[in-house]
C-alpha cells in the first residue's frame, strides 16, 4: 500500500522564506505538477515551489496551447497537488481570461486559494491593476514576463523575447512595475541570459527563470520535461534528468541539486 508523503509535520515554505533565500544567495528550485503522486515526488525531493501550471493544457490535456484550460480545471488540479505537498510552496496559474479585470482576477485567485489550496497565484503579463488588487486583498502574486504562453498568437509563436534594445528596455520597466504593484515573485521566461541577470540584480523580489540563464534566483521547468515524458520536441532550455538514472526520484533530486549548485542551466540551455 502506498505510504503517502513523508515528514507530515514539516511546514510549507512561505513567501518571506523565498525572499530570504534570495538574500542568502540560495537558489530556488521549482517544478510543475498536476496531480497528487507527482506532488509527493517533488516535495520529497526538496523542490521549493510547485507550480500547478496551465501548461497542463498541453502536457496533460493534449492541446496545442494553454488557452483552452479553464479555471475549474485549474482549481481541480491544484486541489490534487495540495494533498501531496508538505514543504513546497504551492503556486497556481490564473488561466486564460480569468484575470480580465482586477475584480475578476481577485475572484479567480480566491478560488485557487480557497478551493484549490494554493498559497500564491501566477499572472501573465504586466497586469498592474490586477496585481495591485490581489496584493491589496492579501493574495500572494507571482508575475510572469518574457514569453507569456497565453499571448502566443499575439507574440507569433513560442519565441525568445527581449532581443532588441527596445524590447529589453520594456522588460526592465515591466519588471520594476510589477514589483511596485505588489508582486512577491517574478518568472522570466525565454529571455536573453544577460538581460535576465540584470533584471534579477535590480529587483528585491526573487526572480525564477525558465530559458533565462543561470543568474536568476531560481529555475523552473515543466516537470514532464525533467523526466523526458513530454511528447515531441523538448524545449531547448530543458534537460532530461532521468537519462542515466534509475528512478524518477533520483531524476528530480538531480534537478534540485543542479539548480542549487548552478550547473543547471548550462550556457546552451539558458542562452
């Protein structure tokens, strides 16, 4: 019979704890999970932040984008993950069109916390009014800049962002703006490593990178990419940590260790 999570008395990480990790220079290891069993696996391996991402639309539901994912689906998967984690901070994405105005964003985020068991929500783009409204209502917020998958059609595909001087300057301004609006964390996706390092150094809040170089305060990947489970072509900024290892637990532990010691991402993986 499956024994369930270990260390039932361990306390979850908090937003201030993540801020302290940044101040100490201790890198934050984050991964996505969408169900109870993977949540247990990640939590036992020492993952600091578990994200219930709307990436489930692609890797679980089989869609081409994240856009079809509903708020009900996010609440459901978040509740599954919440039952399996003990230490990791649980973060959940606000899915497409669930944050169209500040009031809607607050209601959607409230469901993810109250029904889904999340401790933080993630919102794509510099949605300053929505971030401020959620922060005012006591909801921890992670902003998400750079490649924002919910805007894939507007961006013209899953392309690296911030490559021109103008785009880089806009990202710098947006990063400062979301922090000032009340964001507690920032995810930078698929931006040049040098730009991500500059933004990370300029902010007081932790910055988590994905395809954004090794100088961010932490890293996040889709959990399925880390174990080579994602069908089709794997993102160039990911790594199959299961290759050469005998178990999923060893693969996740290797990812956490590589994030901690700065060996992931490599220059090629985070350029």
